[in-house]
């Protein structure tokens, strides 16, 4: 729980966190700018094709890292906004406390960069065995269907539910994980990143179904993750999506017999 420093009690802080004030133009411009640059970089990569991205780990790692910034940073915007509001109000005149959200964002993205390293290694291994093609998509219906089923089943697990609820409640997260100072902001960002990774890693694996260079597929997954995080009161959305993914995977497997 954030310390009061003798000036504000928890109820006052809760009012601050749930208020609409405090959003600064610089915050919106920075968040939008970084996201836009990441998407522009992805468009450039897609325009040049995926030459080398499935064969060279370093290239695949760079691609996945940019992809995770483009996809996951927008979904963290509600948490970043609440954290920025709190830091803005608590900062003393002339201090840099209001910029602590940058460290929070850095800790959050660091988790996804680590995830990108693992995803790139997996892509490199699959490409070496001709399981994925040049566009980073699985080459066989058995692999694509199996991945859809696996991700769908993960949507139904308690771990998915716990991690998603942590992502859906910025106030609850900050009140239970608060740490002061720059190191505290970085640590909180990493902790939130771990929750987000626990919630979304399987959905990110679906990039191997649509293709890691498929911009429309990226945009669709980004939109779904954002909706899932914002839909706090719609508890049936994750299991419904899970059931749909399982059904889609089974349909891919059975497609030859359904013609």
C-alpha cells in the first residue's frame, strides 16, 4: 500500500486514483508516439518481407521485441495512466516523481522483451525444422489446430483468471504492490508485466497461426487483449474465447473430413 507521508490517507488516494483528472498531454503523446513508432517499424519489416527473421535468431528477436511493444504497450495504458496520476499528484514541485511512470513502463516492457527472446528462439527452432514458413506461420493444419486448442484450454485455467483479474484492477494492483522510489517503480512495472505475461503469453503464441509478419492478425490480437483487460464485468469473455479457439482448432483438424 502506498505510504501516506503524513498528507493523505488511503480513502483520499482511492479518490485520486479513480478520478479523471491528472492526465497530461505529455503522457498521451509519449505513449502514442512510442506505440506508433513500433507499428511503423513493423510495417517496414512486413514491407521488406521476413527474409532472415525466421532463420536468424537476432533478427527474429528484434522483430518480436518491436511487436511486443506495439501490441502490449497500448493494453497497459490504463495501468500506466493510473500510476502516472498518482505520481503526478505526489511529486513535489521541481521533482521528477511524475516521470516515475517511465520506469514503470520500462519494467513492464522488460518482461515482454524477455518473452520475445524465448519466442524468437522458438521461431528459429521451428523454422530450422520447416515447421514455420518465411512469414512465421505454422505450415501444417495439425500444428495450427493443436496450438489453437492449447491456447483455448489455457483460457479456461485458474492461472489465466488470476492473472487477468490482476491486470483488470490498476487500483488494486498499486495498493498491494506499491514501492517508493525509482527502484520501486521499476519493480512494480516488472511485477505488472509478469501478471500480464501470465494472462497473455498464450494469446501471443497465436502469432504462429496467423503469421508473425501478419499486421492484421497483430492488430486483431491487440484489440482482443485490450478488450479482455477492460471488460472487468464480463467474466464470460475469456472462457467464451477459449471455447471458440478449441472449436476452431478442432475444425482445422477435421477440415479434410468435413468437405
